[in-house]
C-alpha cells in the first residue's frame, strides 16, 4: 500500500518508485559501472538491465564507454536530471501526504521497522555467503 501511494504521486511525472530510486542513484553516483550500481541497489545484473532499458529508451539515462572496450558507464542525461528534480518534488509531496494520513510517529515507526528488517536480512545474507 505504501509503495502504491508513492507510485501514485510519481506517476504524475511518468515514473514508478523503482525508476525514481534508480534515477536518483545514477544522478548521485554516476557515471557508474552497472556492476557497482547493481551492488548499491542490491539488484542482480539482469534485473538492473531490464530496469535500465526503458529509462535509456526515454532518454533519461545514457550508457557510454567505460575504462576499456568491455566496460560501460551509466550516466543521467540532462533530461534525466531534470526529471529527477521534478520527481523529488512528487516524492516530497507523497511523503508529506503519508505523514498527514498516518501521523509522523507512525511513519517513523515504520522506517525503524524497515531499517531493522533490512539490517537483519543483510546480516543473514552475509552469513549465508560466508558459510559457502
């Protein structure tokens, strides 16, 4: 439900919340290698490629040459940077609306629960990879 709430607000600028997150990471960290981006997003390479394709087709992101012939770098275009700024306003409106509907204390509790859950899952994932 929370994801749909954000998606509803972001749809006004033509994005889904997953696309907004991806665009934000590229604007903040780019130009960035796809492998580094997938690691930051904790997303496998094939999922990242699937998510990048429509954003490149829309002209929001560009995939260019990297350090050598086999590497690539992903960067936000001017259109992507402008869209991200517009999407930030939509995200802020979604956050303000959510705070109003649920109350700031409930939203903070939700963030705390999600942060703790992510930390526990990350730890469990690290333990699994270490045991191999």
